[in-house]
């Protein structure tokens, strides 16, 4: 057994600099780690006095006063509609939607006026610009502009959807049949096709379902449009991987016929009576009685004439898509929203506004 004299005994030496340095480093490391674990106090919210009253006054003097700065033509180009129609929308929203009613804050200072809020929403829809781009003119922040847009599209759908997203009435159907017969297609009530809207901020888990061909996620809009660019049927929400046939399988376009709710139609072609209206389509659609397609590679003069007339009339729905995207650049540019429900509200609101403009300027 070893003797106790061989045991190790530590003797503190105050002159040993290496040991003091070691303990000092250990203490410093532990202290820094404890400091990093302490959460930092959140920075206070920056308040910017935007002088929103000046924004309302500037907007009023530019477009709505008795002697406005800009003409009615410039108003129509920037707001995509006539002033009377815009004021009708503002008045209806300010009366029936709580968000757009004039309010005062805790200091009895007036909030944003309905004109400012609706103008911000229309500018975002019409130009497809960022939410903070209206700050300098209307004095509305980025977050408030987004809220204005969300409440605006929901209010438009709730207040005007019943009237402007309706099925064709008997009077509408007679008018469609009349114009169809004038163009050489008795019994034709419109043309049907699909449009894709890019979804830039599509969730990663959904990209495989919504991407096709180019690899960019898209959402499909199926529509039936007439010569006056009125969209009588709109089905939105199918994934971009679906072609026109897959979308047709999901679409409720023929529900009225299936459930016996379709209005009665009677027309004559070559002395024969028919009771089923039809749509003009391109070549991908099936050979159904409700679809009339062009003749591929026509050889006979009659066939060439029919193909020329059919392909010309079928462009009604393409023109409707083009006018809809040119009026509202937001649905032409890739969507920056995450929620598919909000995207659907924006599409439906743009279609309703498009119908209101068509009705206002039809004559």
C-alpha cells in the first residue's frame, strides 16, 4: 500500500498567472452565456403621424370636388370605372359594412374616410402594386391598405354578389339567344374556356398539386362569357395541374340541366326544333350536345366558313379574360397572398366589378 506522503496536495499560489487566467476565462464565458439568454426588450412601435386628414382633402380636391383637378376621363382610367359608379359603391359600403363607416379614435380625431379606404383598395386591384405604394398619396399605411382590400372584396361579394353573379334569367337568355342568332349560331349562349392565375406564395406542401408544365403554381378559373363580355359562369379554385376536362368534371356549369332548373329554350336550325342551348368551345372539350367545336383542317368551303365563324365567336371568353386582367392587374400578376380563400374573394370581387362596369357602360 502506498504511504500517505505520496498523495497529491493542491497548494494555491497567488503568483501563478496561468491558473488565474484559466479561472477568469471560465467566469467570463459563463457570464456571457447568461447575458445572451436574457431576452431583449422589444423595441417600441414607431408611430408616424401621416396627417390622414390631408390625404382625404387632397383626394377630394383631385377627383370629387366641384372643380376637380383631374378630368372625368382621367378618373375613368385610374379608377377603372365612372365616378357615379364608384360613389355608388362607396356609399353602399359605408352604409352597410362597419369597417367603412366613418369613425373617430380615442382622441376624437377622424379616422380614414370611406373614400380613402375604397380608393386604396381599387388602386391595389387596378394596378397590382404593393400595399405600401398608396401611403404617400392617401396617407394609409401598408397594413391598413391590406385590411382595406380584404374588407373591400368581402363587402363587394356580400353586397353585390347576388345581383352580379346570378344565373341568366329568362330575359337574359332571350337576349343571348337573339345575339347568337345574329352571329349565325342560333341556340348559342356563350363560349367556355379556362384561365390560369399564378400563385407565387403557394405553400410548399401544395406546389406539386398546383404546378404544371412551367413549374409555377397556378389556380384555374373556368368561365362562360357572352359577346358583351359578361361572365355568366365562374368556377374558381381548381389546381393548376388540371386541364380543361378535369376542371369541367368538378365544375357546376351543368347543375341546372342535371337538376331540371334550366330555363326552357326553343330554336330552329334547318327546320329542326331544338330545346338545348350550347356553348362554343375549343378542341379539348368532349363531343357533347351542349358543346359546339370547330372543324379541324377544313377542306370544303362550307366547313372553312363554319370554322372561321366558330373560332371568331369563341374568342368572346378570351376577350373577357383579357379585359378582366387589363382592368385589374392584380389578377394578371402572380398572387402574393398565402390564403386561397382570400385569393378566391379577390377573383370574385373583380368579376363583380367587371360586371358593374359592363352594365354601366353597356349603352
